[in-house]
C-alpha cells in the first residue's frame, strides 16, 4: 500500500513539474538577437520559426517573432516609399 502511495506522489510531482515547465515555456520572451534578426531580415523563414516555436509550446516567442517580422516589413515599405519620392 505504501509503495502505491509513493508511486502516486511521484506521478503527481511529475505532472506538476510538467505544468510548471509548460507555463515557463509559454511565457518566455524572444531574445534580443532574434528580435534584431527578424527586424532586419523579415522573410518567410521567420514565420516558419514562429510556427516552430508555437508547436513546441513557446507561445510568447512565436508571437514576438510575428510582431518583429511585421515591424521589419513595415520598415522596408516605409523606406521604399521615402526613396521613391526622393528619387
């Protein structure tokens, strides 16, 4: 009986640890180097990276990649408009 209780406690602890890990992963922000990279090089591959993060439970990182990629595209569009008016 005691052996069964110990196993049950081990499974409860493992489940709790798994939930804590999932919560930490889902709220982990994107690193500064990745923000800069997606801002400078907004490509389709960054959306693939976002999908990779999302599928592995890194929800905040996935959202940050999409946001910074969008900012990069907007930045390039602004540069194109400004250069077309100047030239």
